[in-house]
């Protein structure tokens, strides 16, 4: 019997060690001690009667209830733990799903980033190829290219090296000021400094066989200037052709001048009756011939003047002159022409004394004649007004001639001072003309250090201006002090 009871107790102990779900474990425990209500416990009939020792070991009712409460408490704890574990499991599963989602997003982001990096790398390669291509074009460009950044030479191509005899790398990263003493680049630096680092059309003669046209263009990055590109164009051949053309025109003009002068004086003698009386009908034809010869002589003289301008030997005798006398002398014959056309001719000069100016009187008179003659030719009716002003504050003389003539179309005004150019309105009004008068006048004024410009409106008239500086500052100061 004791062995049997011990075996049952051992089985109960083993049963307690089995890992059961909380509710099942509680029911098992209650069943083992007979605490399930409503459950009739069947007692085997063949069970022997309990001994005294067994009776003493049986728990009391209070102990049984205490054990039951303890089991309930344990069961509740197990249920709470199971719920907590379930919630924790759900939370972990949720976190796992979130982690998987983020992993997928990161993977997608990684793939997108890899694609972007591949695109960037491809674009970088394209940019490098474009840069290398551009650099190759610039290096082998037919004109010389020199880039200045922050006052230093950062790039020069092969042509620049050929022009100035430079070695590879010579002149790079050198400041402009330091290159002023360079044996070959020094002459270019002087031209740039003279033109305030922005030459438009400066000419650099390195030798008789090499003449360069120097120009510049700003290198912009959006609205910011990051550098200055100097462009050197070889104009040696053009200069040679121009020189040959000038020499030809000069020779031709000189050869024409002598016979034309002879024709002029012979016609003049016939018209004046030095060779006998000329019938009126013949005199009219001779007068027309004489005027045509005069126009031919004027054209030859203009061509000679152009050759002298291009050769840089246009001004001959520069000395202090009375500018008022020069202007009045130049317009005397033109006043008569204006009166014959029934135009109102007015000349206004300063009443006060005007200082003398160092000029070539003949050439200044020619410039005045060209401007006033144009005003008369292209004015059918109205007036011609010549005004001379002494600008003390600007230390200069201002000349202007205004007319009420045809004016100049707006789209042709930029070409007005070009040689051989005549506006469409001028051609319609006056068929005869060379288009050289304004070109010569501009070069005369600029050769004296002056400026020339105009204001015009089509069908309403034009006003041409030019200024001449009083260059002798000491004499001007002395002159002003006499007032």
C-alpha cells in the first residue's frame, strides 16, 4: 500500500512537471485533488481502506481551499503572461513586417540611388567628352585665343604660341602686369592696357609679315563675368590687299588729277571768253561740262584723301588757328548755293573771343564743307542753320549744322559714316554722290581728338555735331583768366 500511494504521488509530481497550457494545467490540478464541482468522484470498490498514516497525511479542507486559491492565482498569472506574450508576439510580428517594409523601401532606394549614380557617371563622362572636345577645338582654333581670369592668363591656344613664339606652358598662370615685360607678349599687354582691357578693334603689328586684329569678349556665367577672352585674328593678308588697293587708287587718282585740272582751266578760259566769244547755246553745254569735270575732280580728291587717311598721313600742317575764321571761310561759297536754292541760311558764332586751336586748317575746313554741303544738297525747302559754341566747362568747341531735309531712315543710321554708303532717301533725292563726305569728315574730326555724331528723323531733317578739344591746357587757362 505505501508503495502504491508513493507511486500515485510520484505520478502526481510528474504530472505537475508537464508543461501544459494554463487552463488545462489548472483543470488537471483540480481533478487530481477532486476539487471540480459537480464531478462525482468514483471510488473504486477494491481500494483498500486507508491506514492511519494515510488519514493523517490527507489535507484538511482549509489547506485544500488555500491550495485552490493559490492555483487560481497561478492560473491568472499564467493567463496574463500568455496574453502579454501574445501581445508581444503581435508587436514583434508588426515590427518585423514594418522592418521588412523598410528593408524593401531601402532596397528600392538603393536601386534608385545606384541608377542615379550610373546616370550621373554617364553624364559626367559625356561632360568630360564635351569639355575635351571644346578644349581641342579652342586649342586648334584658327584665331589666337587667350583667356584672362582674375587678372591671370589661364588659357592660350596653339595659335597664340605661334604668333608670339611661346613654349608649351609659357605664360600660363602669369598675371597681366608681370607679362608687361615679356619679350613677345609685352606688346600685346600694352595694347590691352591702352584699350582698358576691352579692345574692340585694336591693331597689333608684330612685324611687316604679321599684323593682328585684337578684340575681346566677356566670358559670362549666367549674369556673372568670370573672365575675358582675347581674340587675335591674323589680318596680314587683308592689310596687304588694302595697301595694294590704296596704292592703286593713289596712283590712279594722281594720274587723273593732272588731265582733269587741265580740262578745268581750258573750259574756264573758254567760258570766260579768253579764247574768243562763245555763243550762248554752246556756253550752256560748256558750263555743264565744266560742272561735271568739277565733280570728277572732287571725286579724285576724295579718293586721294581716303588713301592718305588709310596710310595715316592725312594731317599735314597742325598749328594754332582761329576756328571761327576757318568755319566762316569754308561756308562762304556754300551760302551762295543755299540762296540759289531759296533756302534760309543762318550762321551763328560766339560774340566773345574764342581761343585758338591746334588744327590742320585745310582739313577742318573740308570737314565743315562736307557737312554743310550735305545739308544743302538734301534739303529741298526750309533752312540751314550753322552754330558754333565755345564750351568753357568742357574745354572744347562745338560745331553743328541743322537742316529741314529728308533725314535718314532709322535702319540705315548705323552705316552713315561708312565709306561709299548713301542712304536710300539720299539716292532718290540726289542721284549724284560718292558717299565719301561723311567718312572723310569723321576721320578728320577724330584725327584731331574730337567726336562726331548726328540726330535725325526721316522727312523732318538732321543735325550733325562735332567737337574739337582745346588741347593746349596752359594757353586755355591763360585765355580764361583774361576775362
